């Protein structure tokens, strides 16, 4: 089983804020290491109470667009500084008048990875990225990386949550690839609980360990150089992942797949990890175009 990366670009939301700057730099470095293009998206939105007859101020849409173009020009220059020492990367930009949610969600349908900051700029003329990170994570058409406003240890492990379902298979595909590229330990976390179970704690632990081993088997064969630290613990999954990721450089979890009416469900574990994590987090999506496998 080998991983076939989706050829689409890395897409990152920028808004001129310091928080979005962290996401930009992470996305640029990721794109360079993966040898894929980088797309910068800036959405400038007009407040809903500013239209004609509503008593609010009127806005010059062209001025707003120029403001956005300045933001992406500055972001592109910074991205070049980040990528140049690693690899030549094609960098393009888009300024969208309207909702950042809609713009980023649309762009994610053809992307390899969508990157957003965990918080954003609160200026009234720009879309607040922080208010959309969890929404985008739950509705994107590809894997989503949410980047906090903090430095992370370069030698820290990659952490992945494993539950034995298709959700964690998608997360494992990304996590093994990232650990291999970064040359670090992969910490695979599987949590179990004896609540409502008739088996003994020892039997439950053995079942959990076997489930984790089964999930890892195919990937471990294809990534023999990746050292895997297996963690089987009695705890809530989100708590176990957050504890394992305390000094990580990256964490990866799966989300639920698409629900009815093409809406996506983030899932309680991914949601809890997203709101508690202090390192970059990639939320994988089963069936998304980030990767596929062939025999």
C-alpha cells in the first residue's frame, strides 16, 4: 500500500493579521517541502449593516479590493522568503469580495490542504479568520491544517489519533507521510474505556492494543524507517491525544465524513482536540483528495 498525494495546491487564508501570518509561514514551508504550489486567499467582506438604506457607512468596493491586494502582495513576498531556501514554489493569490468561509470552502474542493490560523484580525473591513477555523475544519473538501500563534519544537513527534475506522485511516496516511518527511517519531494514540463493557480491564486493553496494531500494520510496512511509539491508554480520546501532543510539532486527527445535504460533520473528538491543541493540527477527511492508496 503506497500513498499517492493529491496534486492540488496548498491554500492558505490570509488577512494581514499576526495570527494569519503564522498560518502563512507554516503553509509556505509545507508547500515547499511537498513541492506543490501555494495559493493565498484574502476575503474582504462588507458588514451586513452597511448597505443602502441601513443607516451605516458606505464602502468603496474597489478600495476594499485594493486593501486585499496589498495584503496578498505582502503575504506573497513573505512566502517567497520562506520557500526560497527549500524549493521553488509557484505562488498565486486571490482577493475575494465576500465571505471567507465560502471562498475557502470553495477553494478546498480542488486543494491538497487548506491552512487557516486559529485566530484572526478583528478589523471590521476584513473577515475574522479565527471565527471560521472550526467551521472550515468541518466543511472543507480536503484536509485542513489549523495553525496556532506559537512556535513549535522542530524535533517534536508527529501525533495521530487512531480509532480503527476510516477516519483514522485517512489521518494515518497523512501522519506517516509527515513523520517520514520530518524524520521524527510517530506517536500513535488509541484510547479505550471500560465504561459499559463486560470484559475485564486487561481484556479491554489487549483488544485496544490489537486494534491499534491492525490499523498501523499496512502503513508500518510502507514506512519502515518511521519509528512508531504506540500509546494505548484508558481515557477519553481527545484527552489522550492532547496529552500525547504536549510537545509535538504536529498532530493529526480524522473527522467524520460528509453528512446529509453535503454538509460535513467535524466530530466530537476532532472538535475537542481543535479547541485544546497548542501545536499545528491537521484534520483529515475520509475520501478527501489528500491521498489515496493502491495495492
